C-alpha cells in the first residue's frame, strides 16, 4: 500500500449508512492503491452520531464539521448532508486541501456549483459527485456498447424515475419537501440521477422544455422543520407549505441531435425506487430496469430478420463485465449497495493518482445547469437552452 487515507464523513442517516458500508467494504474486495481508515463521523446530534459511529464502524464522532475540515488527520471529506450545506462544506474542505466526495445534487443552484468547481480547481483536490448509478455494471456495460457503436446513431433517450414515499397527504413536511433546504423536490432529488445518466450515456443536452407540479401543497409540520428526518418520518398536527415539486417532466434535445424524454415523480403508487431507461439508435436499442439491475436488454438490428428481438445480457461475468470481477461467480447477482462500493473504490484510487474520475464536480455543475434550465422552462412555459 502506498499510504493510508483517513476519511471523515459528514452526515449519518440514509446516505451515511450507504457510504459507511462502502468505506468498510471497498478495501476487502477491490485492489485499492491505498488503505482506508474510517476516522471520524460527524453530525449535529451528539447521541445520534455516537450511535451511528458504533453501528457503522467509525473510530471517532464529532458534532461540528469544521473540526474535521481543520484536522490534519483527515485526508478525505465525504459529504452526505442535506443539500443546503453541500457548498459550504465542500468549499471549506477544498480550501483545507482535503479530497471531497459529495452526494448529489452538487449544490442548491448553478451559482453555488460554480463556486464549488472553482474551489476544487484552485486547490487541485480530487473531487467527485456521488452519482452511484453510473457504476451499476449494466449501465457501465451500456456505456461501453454505445461507445463501440453497437447502437449506431442515437435517436432517443427515454428515462423514468418513480417513487411513492410522500404520496400520502399526511406524510410530514420533511427537509426534502422544503426548497430552502433541498433546492428542489423530485426534480433535484431523482431527476438529477436520470439527467446524469443521460449525459453519461448519450451526451450533453442542448435545450429543454419542462413541466413541474406539486400535488400536495400543505403537509403536517415536524419538529425543527423535519430537517433531520428521512423517508419514514412521523407527522404532527400543524401544517406548512410544500415549496418543491412532486413531479418533474421534460423533453429536450442533446447536442448530438438525439431526443430526450425524462420523467421523475414521487407520486407513482407502487413504485418504490423504479428507474427505467431506453436508448434507441439506428442499429439497435438498449433497455434497463433498476428493479432487475443485473440485466441489460439489447436489440441488435443487424441480426437476421428471423432472429431479431430483445435479448438478455446477464451482466455478471467477472473480467468481461464492468466491476463484477471483484465480486461473485457468474450469475450471483449484486445489489444497490454495491454501486456505492464501486464509487468509493474508484474515488480512493483517484485520490492516490491525484486525478479526478467521473463524475466530477464539473459533471455535477452540468447537471445543475440542466435542472435550472428545466425549472426556467416550466416557469416561463418556453424552450430553454442549457
């Protein structure tokens, strides 16, 4: 091992659990270029963060993120906090010379994202935004096939991300439903993922036409505005205004001419974390369903007419399919948590090499530009260039 990288993670709930598992597991399964020390976990509630430390495997706990930013013992800062604190923490970490892994969306708006990118460039630190779905083996395989020309010229990118967790009007006003903390609703939370996948697989977007809607406009208020609560929060008696979107839809055009059709909603009853992608080209099509994440469907139009049809590619062959060589024998599937482990493994090796790997803060900024263009289009009811 060239060195040991000491990590501090700020935030400890849903994403904190996913990231902690990744920091624990990556050294055991991937040939990392450095060791990993889970040094400190940070959160505002002393009792809760201490319980998280003991459960998730961290050595130390603290309640002020500035302590880990200023500590000479920390090499990497992992940000899993609500969106309104991403920019402040990431910029401070960059200025302190720490490498930064940040949850999505990168920032609250384009202006914040630009400041984060500038800080990372000036400090020359390794930076990464955690769009973990890029590292699903099937998605990475789709990227490989598209780059090899298996689909020919790309005509369409269609994507849908659907959940239903706040569809009950009695569900409380948690931080994800407050624009001052989250920046946006389904748009920035889950549409950001399929925007990022579209940019990764097809290319940069040129123009968009969008629509946003909020179906439940008042919700029960929680303690302290519900900022510390997650997707299974409990409600109170008073109500407050929902200030974000419940659903976001847009059509658009990529710079290479391909058409885009994206939908993100939190009001699709029965859909818990449903992601569907279909990409159509002049020579074939690819289809992916996250609920069957180890499978990629491919239609090859160059096959003889009597043998055409979508065929299944089980993306589990080590040494052939991306990332799978570090896991199990062929056919033994992996799950959601593995996408974070792949992310951490690539990030650690990037820190050792001193060169950031995709998706970087600049990718996060480009996603933010698309998000804002869609919001502007929905507000003005006009097409908007990205």
